[in-house]
């Protein structure tokens, strides 16, 4: 098993999980996914305010958000077509870091520019909470913040660099987390700069 750092109970970081060649290959595969399923700006439930990240998905289900709420659906909200399949390379990361869990159904692709952020939240739109959330980061380094199970509790911040994997599982599955900032120019992986975060989840009961 790769080396894990336990940041908080059930919150693990795997620095340098993917080497440069693996990062480049995954970057190119995600580029092909984005060509078929163009990034869109999710909107906050009720207010309709757009998020600062743009998103897309691959796999049988994708996470979307608009005035009707957060949900998973099988098709792109703007093109109406099914999400592209998840690259095998990505599913292999799930198999390694979530052994024994049912296969992932959704991979959310979050795209951060130099000013994008993500507020503290829990990932709890999934019916299957026994499977971990498995995430991979590509491109510019992010300052990631993780807390406990209650909003407003103590938090810790740490950096997620290109190639780092992270899991939220067991007692950390519902930990509050968010992205405080991205450090522009901290990686040469993406020609246009910015950060890509890939988050795999099991959605339905497995
Ligand atoms: C998320 O919580 O969906 C994204 C986390 C990240 O960008 O690292
Ligand atoms: Fe999240």
C-alpha cells in the first residue's frame, strides 16, 4: 500500500500517489472527457448563485446542482447526453484505496482557476455512506481544509499537490471539507494553469 498520512480520523492523504507520467496520462484522459462533456457552472440551490468552480463528470452518474437542489443524474444538464465512462486509470485508484467497497458510480471533475474556492461542506448526497470518497488532484497546489462532523468545529489545513490522492472514509466520511485557495503557477502539469480535482463516489447502496 502507498504511504498514507492520517490527517484526522478517516481522512487520509497519499502524497505523490501518481507519478508525473501517471498524472500526464490522466490529464489527457480527463481532457477527452471534458471535450465530450463540457464543463458547466453549478448553481447554489435556492439562490441560483453560480459556484466559482466549473464541473463535469464521468461514470454512470454525475453530480449536478441548480435551483432544484444537489443531486446525481445520468446525463449532462446542458447537453442531455450520458456522462462519458470513467478512465480505467481512475477506477484503478478506487480499487487500490477503497478495497472491498462497491465500484464507484460518479466521478466529479472540479476545475479551479486562480480565484476559485470551495466552501466547507459535507459530501452527503450519496445513499451509500460506507464507501469512502476518493479524490485525486492534478495541476496547481490547493490549500485544503478539513474539520470534523460539525460545522464550526476546529479545522486543519494542508496542501494537496498534483498527483496527491485523498480519502474520506469511516469516521471521516462526513467530515466537513473545502478548498481555501489555489496557488497559481505551482505546477507545470496543466498548460493553461489551474487545478483539477477528481472525486469518485459510490452513490447507490452497493
Ligand atoms: C470537493 O469537495 O468536491 C472537492 C475537493 C477538492 O477540490 O479537493
Ligand atoms: Fe466535497
